[in-house]
C-alpha cells in the first residue's frame, strides 16, 4: 500500500469501517511511514476532540418530564 | 393527579399490554432521549424547536411502537422518525435547505497548514464546546446531519445511510467534506484568536 491509497482510507480506518485485512495493511503502512502516521494521529485527535466537545449536552430534564406526561399520563 | 382513570389511547388495550408497551418503550426508546435532543438541536438550531421536535418524535414513535422490531436498532429507527418530522414540519420554518453544489466545495487540509506551526494540533485544546457547536451549525445541512450522526452520536456508515436514505458512498464523501470544512472553520477561528499563527492568505 502506498501513501495515496492509505490516505484514501483515512476516515474509514479511523471510523473502524474497513475489513480486518485492509485495516492491517494500513496499520503496517502507518508503522513504516512516519508522515502518514502523523497525519492519521492528527485526524484521530481531531475526531476525539469533536466527540468530547459535542457530547456534553443532553436533553433538558423538563423535556423528559413533558414527554413522560404526554405519553403515559393522559 | 385526578382519581379518574385515563382514557384508553388505542383500541381496547389490556392494562397488562399497556404496561408492557410502556416498559419496552422506556427501555428501548426513551434511553435515546439525549441523542435525539442533540441531533434535533443541531438540525433546528433552536432549543424550543428542538424540544418540540423531540416530543413529536417520541409521540410518533410511541404510536408506531408495534411496528418497531424489538431488540433491533431503536436509535436509528427514532432518528429516522425525527428526521422525517424535521423535513416535513420544521425545516420550512427554521432553516432552508442549501442550494449550493456541495461537490464543488474543495476540501482544505488543515494538517498541511499546521506543519510549521502546530503539527500536533494542540490548539484544539483551547477551543471550547460552544465554538465547536457553532462551527457545526454553520455547515450546510447535508454535511451537518452526517457529521452529527457520525461524530456526535457514533452511528456506523451503514446506520447513517439508512437514516439519511442515501448510499453508503454518499455518507463517506459527505463525512470527508464535512470534517474538512469543520477543521477549516476551527482553524480560522484559532488563527483569529491568536492560538496559532496561520499562513498569510
């Protein structure tokens, strides 16, 4: 696998959407190619950062009460 | 609480069937309330609209609960209902679908821009939640919903394709462009705040 092929699978790899065989080929390329390794590390950091920043928010407790009342008490 | 019994909502359900329906709905559907709310908030861009959209989704889901195959993907099923409700009833009043050609947007590589400045991306640590949410809200709707389902709610490509009713290949290309656009927006913000130097444009 070359750098271009590896980078084409960047997000599929980070999202765990590849077959074990392709995943293994990429892991091998990343181990052998520091520039691709750094690029993938950066993108992984970005996705972790996104997830961490966006998941804090949940439904307001009044909304939950409103829904329970509407579904079950009327 | 009034002492009169509640009126029967559906044709002659037995109390035992009602209790079972309620229990399974709470167990499989209501546990996804936070996810539905986060997605609704990003779609509508407005907390009051998000409340209404989620309430309507739960009501529709409860009425259609007999159609849901228990133990399958309740989150995906609920998100599909939510998205249809949004498209049919809310989008007209809140945001408008974009008319831009999304394929014409050339994704920009922040990683390459950062090579001389912050190749490890440490500037991300200085960007707060609200700024990230604002950047997501500025994405075109098709990108926004894809990124929210993937990066915020953790759905697989296949699940996202089912909710959005598009091919998996479309999910991949939208996700790629959406993430790059988002990086570009956050990079511009970080340059504007002086967290990184940035290259002269």
